[in-house]
């Protein structure tokens, strides 16, 4: 009968664990790819059908579209934006240059505040919708992004599905 040393036995166990780990990682990668495909399909369907969510699904929860804005000012448009800040009395954030995190925080808050103002002021909403030549179904966030674009802010928007968690059974 052959005796196996401890290191040989541990080596075999490690090899088996390594093979199992790689198989699980491959399975996880495959699941992640399938999940991404399904999320993109759900986003597409909801947008195509003009819906903002799936509504409550028993035992699952609700999937809804969540709009995120990522405003930024291109370097070549920064002087124009700085002039705008000075004009509206917000020059306190302007130094020789604007620190990137300060600018992003400021822009995100201003974009959100302006979109909220548009939601509350239907007359201004309609006026800017017409003035900027946006479609009738444009969201307040889109009008706000266009408004800030005119002073040098570039806004990247992303619409994603968010999941509220498990629903009631």
C-alpha cells in the first residue's frame, strides 16, 4: 500500500479546490453576462413602452428606471462657465481653476435644483421646452441639461434599472 505524504495530499486538495474555484468563477461570469443582457433588455422595453417601472411583482419587488446625470464642463468651455458663475453670484467656488470634485458636486446640485424648479413652474418649463426646441415629452432633467449646456456644461445622462428589493410574497 502506497503512503502519501501530507504535502502531496494537500497539493491534490488544492488542485481540486483550484479547479472548483475556476468553474465557479466561470459560472459567475456567465451569470453576470446574462444578467447584464436581461437588464439591458428590460431597460429597452420600459423605455420603448414609455414606462418608468414594471410595477410591483409579487415575491420580487419592482424594477424601475432611474435617471442619473453626470454634468461636466469641458476645458475649452470653462471660461464661459466661470463667467456665468460670476454673473449669477456664485464666484465663491471659482479660484484660478475649479477643483473637479467641487465642480461636480456644485453642478449636480444646481442641475437637480433647476430641474425641480422646472417641475414646479409649468410656465418656465413650457417656455424653455419651446426655446430649446426639445420634444414635448422631454423631462425636466433634459431641459435643465440643455439650459446648462448653453453656458458650457456637458451632461452625460444614464438611465438604469434599479431594484427595490424583495417584494411581498
